[in-house]
C-alpha cells in the first residue's frame, strides 16, 4: 500500500515537473518536421546527463534540432566542425600571452557551452577525439595548471556521416561506449517533405522561444533518478545485456561466432537511466518493460561488435538486439 501511495505521489510530482517538456516539443515542432524519435532521444539525454551519437546523411535537421533545443531552454550552443587539422586546444581552449598585462590569460574554447554539436567527429585525429570525450566524461577540462568545470546542463551531440569514409578516423570502441545513445537518423516520410519545403520557403523562419530554464532541467534530472524501477525490470535489463555477451545461453546459438564483444556494464546503467527518462517524458513514476524495449536499440547498437562473418551475411547489431528482445521473457 505504501508503494502505491509513493507511486501516486511521484506521478503527481512528475506531472508537475515535466510540464516544460510539452512546451519544448511545441517549440521544436515549429522548425522540425518529423524526426520525433531523434528529438525524444535528445530530451532523454538532457534528463539523464547523457550524450548522443547521431548517424545520418547530411540535411536531416541534426544541427537544427540541437540548436533549437538550446534556444528553447535558454542554453548556450557551440558547433565544432571536426577536421583533420583540428587541435585539442581548438576545442578546450588555451593560454594566450597578453603583451598589455605581460602574463598568460586563459581563452576558453567552444566546449564551454550547454549544448555542443560535434560535427563529423570521425574526421578528427584520435588526440582531438580524446580531448572531447574526456570533457564529456569528467565534465571539466584543464587549461594550463587550472581545472575548469563545464556548465550544467552539458550535452554533446556528435554526428557521423555514413556515406563518406575517406579521410576519417573511426572512433575506438572504448570511446564510442561513452555515448549514452547512438541514434540512426532516417529520411523523413514522403508526406512530410511538402511541409519541410513550405517551411523553408517562408519569408521568415519561425523563431524558437525560451520556454524552460536550467533550474527546471536540473530539478527534472533529480526526479528522473527517483522514477521507480521494480526488481523484475532490473533483471530484465541484466538479461538483455548479458545476452549480448553469451547469446548461446539465451537460446541464440546462431550468434555464438558472430559477436566479437558484447555490451559493457555501462550499457546496463544507461539502459536503466534511459528507461527511467522514457517513463518520465510519458508522465509515469515507474518503469514498464515497454520503456526498456523502446530504448534498447539506441543504447546497445554501438556497444556490440559483430564479426566479419556476421558482416558478410549482412547481420547487424540491430538484428541481434531484435532477436534478443524476442527470446527473453518479458516480466
């Protein structure tokens, strides 16, 4: 009975604290046609202090989405275009000598913003990728002898272009694992293209209004952690995660020689967090199995390495995840 009272109270708190999400989505819908899954994932990352890796061809509103989200919550926005000649100092900042004061002064880099768009992250060398990913993990950077804390909220959305492979430096598995989600951004529907054309041919492009602030975001982040998760749901997440490591133990012997490595423990943590955030944006104070299934692909797909044999047979990590979800009993 106590649990029922707690859940009812939590539902009321979430209903009140999540009202800004509808307002944000209304603002985003002014300029983004379709792509609801991508915008939902952005909001979930915002609520869980996570980062997102987007894969999709150019022109699918990836940049516009995060820029609009920054405007909707009165946040600062930086876009970093990754190129082969980029240096770590170009991202985090450096010490500049001032002739006037005759001393070195700190010049902060574009990483000091609430929302960072790391465009074509796989075009920069490993040392630059490491500088960004260290900032993502530690949420602070060191310039000279001083350590500077990055602003809160802080979210990095990195993009990869699947079409252009020349001149790229693929992200190592350990670094990709730091991204909470990898979202595949698909083409808009045929009927949505008409609205996209009409929107962009208007004399004045719609303006995004600030409808939320950092205080509301930070409060929501704390409340997401309070979303109730039953022991059965937790075990369900563990089973899904462990099935990526030992598929033959979960009635998937056909994948035994097709998986190089499975999902790390970080995947289980992010699945639990993402499922709580998914419940939160749907105004629930408790997680249900459908929440876990809804976020499983985005959290797991970049954490599973398929063998060359699997690639030769066109078996992707997404297909592997789908089969795992089909065989594991839903609580």
